């Protein structure tokens, strides 16, 4: 332990704790733009400078560990003046288009400039001659708004292991770009959106497609339907002052009807169907030897893109089942249209997702048009939905609770836990246990694969077998798991795992690239807690118990992995080049 003083207040912290983190323990907030709790310090912005009494030096609090008997000053007239000057210098290289920026009123730079009362430009303006890059059709890169904090580069390279972003040029000309100054769509980018979620300004934002949805809602020839993903319901409230993790499922159903949607579905229903297909696929491979083990889940489009680019040798291990929102999309234009006697060509499906990669998934291949047209027409992020609510002038907080359209809206506890890392695996094992044993597990919670450890492993006894599973989230953790498989196959050893879940984003979908800004591990855990609470409160907690899923197979699909299911609910994969020429 280290004992010191910060602004004359005694503080005791673990050895190695930064001055920035130590200050929080005595309720002192040191400003910073480059530091993020998910990332190692970069000391790039220079705002977190502090003094040590008796020394003329100024230290950067984010990367300087507190030492024994230090006497730190975090705020005095000179420090405030230097910080103000740093902000003025950043502004001299930053456009003044706040009103047109996607981060207006939610920008860390804007907030600090307001805090420091900067109302005039003190330095000559120098803006780099850069153009926006919206080539991915999922996120938009605007290098003019970059403040060179380095967060996006660290996220892309270190947290996600994708290496699509880097710094080019030097000095005032420094800018973010894919290596080689190519388009983002031609780079290794997997469209996960974590760069946008960690950017403090509007330099990287999601592609806003709310105008498309407003146009569709106004079009009397379209029958607009909508679905909400598991993680959206525990995050949307952050835009309206709710405590983090508040579950607003039924309020969202009411809201979406107020916006004008003619039917409101739930992606959790699609998750229950996914489990019927993917659980059956696992049993087929594990118990009957039909297919490669381990089986790897495929619900995350960022992970699918990453696998196809960097690990195509794993294609045979991938589940062919589509993601839940794609399943609801195709069923809305086939099963639902048939039951309601609606022309499928009129149905316009909107998915509300915590993920920017879903914008690309809906057009990734011909199998996403299994209904005869594009199965999901638009994918909006949680952030885009929040903007639509505010544009519509709806008093979201005081809306009554409503129910979904149950045909594609009723869900079990297993369906909702898809939103947290480990949830897909836990849901699949609940049903796999039933399919092998003919009864449910005595204890449905698998706590060993919950939480934020980068790689979580467990051994689950089922019908005399021991099923070994692994869960990885954040793509820098997946290499370890995949290398274990490769080594076992190469050396003829027993496979370390039978079933693997991977999510591209830390925490799973609750920490998705389209979720509200300011994500930290604390937020991820609170959002996940809201999801697990929903699971606990459901009368039916296993996907195979969903009566509407049972009805779907009885009336329309036939059976899991049957001919109709294979056509509508399954996909295929192909090796992709890391760089597009």
C-alpha cells in the first residue's frame, strides 16, 4: 500500500495505482480526454497534469503511479491555465460544427470546453484537409474531428486485435486512417463499432439511418414492423435518466407502437429459435458425430467477420444458424405474413440493435434474402432509437407498459440472456441438457461462465458426458482459445472444448458498439444484471418451453434442422481477404 496526500487529503491506495485513479478516492476528478477505463494510459492529451509540492515539474496523472509520501496538487490557477490552453490548442485544430455533429450535447471535448468557459478562439484555426469515410455503411470516420487521443487506435489494435486503424502523418497533419490510407471498407475493419463507442468526439460515429425509418413509417404502402434486441432494453434508459441497467422492455413495446409500427416483436423470440437450431446442431455433432467439434456460436456479426478474415480455417466449426434478429426478420416476412394474410413485399422490418455490425450483417449475402426480399430492411443502434424518441416528442418515462405481438414476441429467460457474454452458451446448454436428458437442469444458472473474465471455461455434466465449454469476449481473447483447438488437432490430443461462444465486444452485446456512450466495466455489469434479473423473473426459462416457438415448428418449420429451417434460418461462410484490393 502507498500513503500520500492529494490536495492535502490523505489517501491510501495499492502500489501502482495512478494519481488519476487515486484522486477519485478522495472525490477529486482530474480532467482527461485520452484516458478511458478500458484502455492503458497514453498520456496523449496533456489535460491531466498535476504538481508535486516542492517540484517545478508537472506530471501526467493518468500514467504516473502514486508514490509514498507524495503531496499532490491537482488544481491551482497555473494548472487550470495550462489545461485551458491545451483545450484552446485542440480547438484550433477542430471544426466548429457542433450543431451538425453526431456527438452534439454528448461530446467529451464540448463538455470540457464548456466547463472551462472557453468562448473565443485564442489561436489561428488550422483544419486538416480530410474527407469523411462512410464506405463501411456502418460507421462514419471524420478525421477532421479527431483530437489524436489514440483511443480508437488502442481499441482497434489492442482490445479487438483487428488493426484496421492507425495514425498517419506527423505534427499538425497527424490523422486517423486505415494503414496505407485506404478506405475503411477495404481494411480489416469488422464494423464492431468499438472505435465509435470509445471516441470522445464526433470523429467516429455510427451511420445514422433514422431518416430511412421515418420515411418508411410515413409510407402507407409499407407495413412497418420492429424488433428489439436483449441488450437494448437495459441500456436505452440511460438516455432518459434511468439508473443503469433498468429493464424497460414493456415501455419499449408501447413506445414503438407510438412511433407508428404496426407490429412489435422481440429479438428474444429469435434467440429462443436460435437455441432450438443451434442446440440441435450441437447434439447432432456431439452425440451423433455429424460435423466438426467444437461447435462455435455465430450470433455476433463482428465475430463472424473477424473469423472469415483472420481464421477461415475455423469455418467448419461454426454454427450455420443465423443470428436471432435475422431469424425474426425472415419469419416476419414468411410465417407472420402468411398467418396475417399480409403481402410480404409490404413488410418493412426494423431491428433495434446494440451493435453497428448488424448494419452490415443484413446485407452480407444472398442467404439474408431468404424471404424473397431483404429479411431485415434497416438495423438501428440503441443510440439512434434514443434520438428517434426525442425527435418524436414522446414522454418515454411516463409511458404505460404494453405487451409485444406474441406470435414473434414472447420469449423465455434463455432468450434474454443472449445480451450478456456467456448468455448464448448458458441458454444453449439449458436446452442441450433437456434434449439429452429429457428433463431440465436442476439449477439453470451457470455462474462460472458469467462475468467479465476474458476467457471463461466450464465443464457441464450431461447424461454421463462432460461437456467442456469456453466463452471469450473482446476479440483479443479469442486467439488463446482457437490456438488451443489447433494444437489439439495438430497433435492428435483430446479437444479442450466441445462448445465455444465468442462475442466481439467486451461484456457481450451489453457493451456493443451501438450502445450509449461512456461504457465501462461497471456499466457492463449493471446492464448484464438487468438482463439476468429478467431471466430470473420469467416463468419459462428454457427456449424449448416457449409455446410460441413450439407452435412455430408445429405449424410452419416442421422440426429443427429440417428442410424449411435450413433454408430460412441457416447461412454459410466463406474466407474473406483481410484487405480488399
